[in-house]
C-alpha cells in the first residue's frame, strides 16, 4: 500500500482516520452517558420485581430519587458503571466497524453498514459485556442477593440472555439500515421535518423486538430467582401427563380393541 493509502488494486479511504476513530469514541461515550442512568434504574427495577424484592415502580422511583438527590453516589456506583461500560463498548464497536468498512471500501466516512461482520462484532462485544452485567445485576438485586453469598447464575439463564442479546443486536444495528429505505417513501414531508426515516427505523426495530426478547429475559431471571421450580414442575407433569397419558392411551386402546373383536 502506498503512503497515501493507495494500493495497486484499490484505494482505502484513510483521510483523517485518527479523528474519525476519535469521533467514534466520543459518540459512543455520549450515547452511553445519555442512556446509562435510566437503563440502570429500569434494569434494577426489572430484576428486583422479578425476584419479589420490590415492585418495578418503587424500585425505579428509588433509583431516580438517588439520581436526583445523591447523584455522586448514583454515578459512581457499580450498577451505573456496568451499564455505561456495556453501552459504550457496544456503540464503540458498531462505530469502529462502520469506520473500518468505509475505510476499506473507500466509501463516504458517514456511511454505515448492515452486513454480517458488523453483526458478529457487535454481538460478540455486547454479549461479553451484557452477560457479565446481567450476572452481576442478578446477583446484586435477585432473590439470592439477600443471603450472605449469592449463588452463581445458572447456564440456562446465560443461554436465554445470549439469545436475547443476539436478537437485540440484530434489531438495533442491522435491521435499521435495511428498514430505513422502505420507510423513506412512506413518511410524509411534514413528519420528515421532525424525524428522518433512519431515526424512525432506529426507534422502531429495537422496540418491536422486545415482544420476543422480554419473555426470554424474564424466563432467564425466573430460572435464577426460583431455583428448582422448573424441576419441580417437571416432576409434577411427568406423572400427570406422561405416566397418566401412557396409561390412558394403553387402557383405551385395549378396551376399544376388545370392542372391535
């Protein structure tokens, strides 16, 4: 590759590359600072509500009260740090993938990508950070956190969280660029004065996916907070519809075969 960023076959768009990476980091930091406070309150509320420690409303109210009246304690807390790190890392990965794509493809520096590399990179980053965050949040605010030593989060819970996060990343970073062109022709000029098709797509796809991902999230929490309940239900259902079903089927068949004979 030549010193100006050109190779024999094709050129790379390396113009102001250092500043572009800096912009990626600043944008990710701004997004993280903006969303982390409310996400911290909501995530804690969901886990405390699922564990029975508190209601969702009361938990969020307590977090918001601390945020307003004791901000120094809220913003240096471990829950806030975990949430901020999660979103900073995820957005930074997505931004740098876009920068790398525009560099290698020699496209405008503002262009974004919706390809497989971006999905794999953002999923890997988000999964690693989110699973760690969920593990710590579940131990801090789950049902077992009131005991002297919190038990580890079980593998099925991690598996459900992994599926949830893969779906969320796909809906947050890959679907919006694909949906945006379809919305462009459907949004009226009056609406476009306030929100673009790209922004609308970015709001719609992650929110719509929660219809699917929320049950996965709550099931994962349930497996932690109600340890043994699934096994107990299996022990109940096997005799009820396993043994009972087999007996019912065989006795009925035997009687009907006798009637036929």
